[in-house]
């Protein structure tokens, strides 16, 4: 694509998928870090995450865009441009397992299922309790998603032994996994 003379270069677009985990309240850190690295950001949240897991008004203020959680109706314009990359943070047990199984029963899951066909890089920061992470279906889901090229950060249980949660969640790691960095961030 050729840029018009005098027009600012197109900034790459990052979809941030937010799942319903207590740590989701810190998603503003990921958004701010992505913007500092040159990304435009749009947020897609699971329906449960929209129910008070993070400050939706603040996220919309930061991104300048409405958070997507529900399907658009036919004929409505696409609210976001196509993604250049996707970050799933925090990613829950339920979302990881449904995604690996190809279940697209929410906008967030359908978006994740489409990423494979789009060929865009996807970074995931799991937030799954150790007792759930021990489940064989979860371990198999990680294997399946990795085989699809999905990049995973270190797991985070969200438990107090993780350092109390919010401060120790490695939000910026999602961006580090999306290598190479967007050209305008360099």
C-alpha cells in the first residue's frame, strides 16, 4: 500500500482480547505500552469480562474506540480495521480451551478462531489457576494452539503466591512476543 504524500504513515493495528479474570483490571497497562510502541489499539472483550472486570470507560477513553463484545449486524460497518496482530491478555482456561476446539460462540472467540486464517501473529498471556492448568484438556489446548503458531507468555495463576496479582502480571510481555515490532515503533 502506498501512503499519500504528506499523510502520516499508517500505524499497525493491535486487537487486545480481554477475558474475565481479576487481573483484567490492569489491561490499561498493555494498551498504554502498545500505544507507546506505535500501535493503534482496539479492544474486544468476552461478555463476562464486560461485566465489571475492567474499567470499560477508561479503556474506551485510552483507545478512542468503543469496546467490542457483541456481534455487529449485517450491513453495519466494521468498527476496527483488520488486525496486524492480536494480544490475548488475560487469557482464561475457558477461552483457551474453546479457542483450541474451534468454538466461536462469542465475538472474542470467533475473532481468535479467525486469526489462524488471517495469518497474523497472536500473543497470549494465560491467567489460569494451577488446579485448572493441571487439567489434560488445557495442556492439550496449549499444544494445539502452539502448533497453530500462537505465542505464549509465562503462565500466571492469579493467586497470592504470584505476588498478589495485578503488579506482577507481565502485560508488556504480550508485545515482546509480537515480533517483529511494527515498523513505526522502531
